[in-house]
């Protein structure tokens, strides 16, 4: 049986100390091979049927990771498109509750409507801020800027008490933090961060009853029989969440199938324990250096106020992190090691 270390060693060989998965994850070797094969098929004129099979395999794999039936998962390209569908479903004047400073792809579709009441509150006050008239609570599982985790059980309980729906963006957690796709009304995640896939793939979990969403982006791929839905209006939309699919980016999903397969091989629980341990090691080291990160217990993302300006210096030293709003943001994933943490601390101490 392959061990965690053997699987990771076989799939990743970064040239630098890469601690920036919160921006984009590294591609596993199997994913690079899958994308290259897909490109070669296009170049050679080979029938592309297997690439459409990759889309369905990726959908099923994400569904298993999310703990929902594949029939509830739609495939697309970005979180914003799903937010747009949810925003379009709300009546004029409906209140959408969000966390201050949450990622634009999550919150902007609700602002773009122009006739919704979008209210932003501190993340820590999200659950207590749900009130009569709140129609939707939209929040990221982990904040992109600093890794803080939302108290989703409290948010869900408050939303249920007032008859509001919940919409969770798992882009900064899917792949290292186990998902509870059945616990919220809507869940979305991009594939190019912690899920280790190429850019251009994203997933959406819809309720069994579709949550009142209208498939405004539906084209031929959203038909119950896609290849019979190519001309004229789609006469019969898919009976599953596939009605919210857009025409798939085949190269991206060829790679996504392979990346999700790796995560399933290892197990997200194992990845979670590994990532969280590295983040905790970094927090301990920061304290020894006299630095205090943004409080985000349990998160694989660590953000350090006042050190963002050192991102360029660290990059020149072969350590890739991010500068977010003046904070140094380090993100720890399955291909990172304790030596990576120690190397970052060593350069910061210099």
C-alpha cells in the first residue's frame, strides 16, 4: 500500500518552496500527463468522447468529496457564475448577509443586481447578524485574505431559525478541509487551488429541488440529452444539477479528474491533519520570532500583519508566499514539509 509520503513524492517536484496554494495549487504529475494527452487528442483530431467522460468522472469525484449525490453537482468555470444564478433568483429588495472583506467572486454578483440589500458584517458576527428578512447568508468557509474559518454550524442554525438559505464558497478549503455539501443550500468551489486542478474548472452543489434557480446560462450541455440539444431552444433541461452546467473546458476537466483522484487516493482527512500541523508549526515559530498572525485556529492559511512587504524578498530566496493587504499569507498543503516551514521562518528571522 502506498504511503502518503510516497504518493506525494511521486506527484510533486517543486523547484522552490511553494507556500502559496491559496493563490493556486501545484499540478500533480498525473494531472500534467492528463492535460498533455488531452491537448494531443485535439492536435491529432482524435474523437473527444473520452474528454467528456472526464467531466462526468470529475463531477462524481467532487460529489464523493462533498458527500452528495453526483446528480446534485454542476460543473462550470468560476464561482461568480453560480453566485450570479443565486442572485438572479432573489426577489428585489431581498437581504443578502455577507462577511466584511469576503472574496469578490462570492459577494459581487449580489451587488451587481443593484436592487438587493447586501449587508456586510464582521465574520465573527455573521451568525448573530441573521435577522427576520434575511433571505441568504453567503460566506467563504475560509477567508482568502487571512484564512479565518467561518463558524458554519452557527451560521446554518441562525439561517434556519429565520428561514434564510446559506451559500458557501469552499474555494479556500475544498481539498484540505472536509466538505459538508449536504449541510448548506448551495456550495461552490474552484478547482485550481486546494483541489490541485487546472484553471477553468469549478463545481456547484445545488439542492435536490434546485433551490428556485433558473438555469440562465443553459446551453446544449445543460440538456437532458446534450447531443440532442444542440439546435434551437433546449426542449428538455437535465433533470439533475447538470442543468446548471456550461459547455465544459475539456482540458481543465481532463486534469481535474486526475487531481481529484489523487485527493481521493490520499483522503482529505489525512491532508487536513498534515496541512493543519504545518500551519500550527508556523504559528509557533512566528511567536518565537515575536510576530502575531491573524487568529485563525485550525486553518491551513496563516496571515501575518505587517510582513507583506517581505514577499518579494522571500520570492528571491526561493520561497513563494503572497502579500495580501499588507499581510504575509502562507498556505500549507500536502506537498509541503516541516522543512519548508523552517526555511520560511529562517528567512523571516534574518
